[in-house]
């Protein structure tokens, strides 16, 4: 299991609209804040938006600015 820090980006990455549509049940204010945060993904090996990380099957939880990730390969 990996522990990855969440941080606010200077220039947030683009989040696909279909991904935002998947998170329709969450508060719009919460989604807006989370879209400005980034995570250094251990699976993909690059920086991704937290919303992308949140919708990943490897996502376990987020506690105090740290994401817990399973780190398994994506199919």
C-alpha cells in the first residue's frame, strides 16, 4: 500500500467531463475544490487530478491530506 500526499496545484490539470458526471452525487463545492488538487500517482507514474485518483479502483481512503492507494496495476 502506498501513502501519497495531496497538494494544491498552481495550474490544475484538466478533468474530463464524464469523470465529473460520475461524481454527480457529491457537493459541487467539494468537487470544485478537489479538482484543484493533484496527486503523484504511483500506478500511472505521473501527476493526476485528485478526482481521477478518487474514482480509481486502487483508491482506499484520504486522511489528513494523505491518500492511501493499493498500487495494483490497472487493466
